[in-house]
């Protein structure tokens, strides 16, 4: 669980640094949410 939290935190930070607009942040958060859902389905 700690590893998953760490990976999500790092992904979130990378997403924030990778986008320059509010719309970009929303898209990045949506993609992160999709990845979390995929990971949850695998467990």
C-alpha cells in the first residue's frame, strides 16, 4: 500500500509539472484516476 501511495504521489507531481494550463491539470488528473481504477481492478 505504501508503494502504491508513493507511485501515485510521484505520478501526480509529474503530471503537475508536465502541464501548463488548468485544462491540462484536469486531463492529467483524469488519466491518473483511470490508472488508479485499472490498478484497483487488478488487485
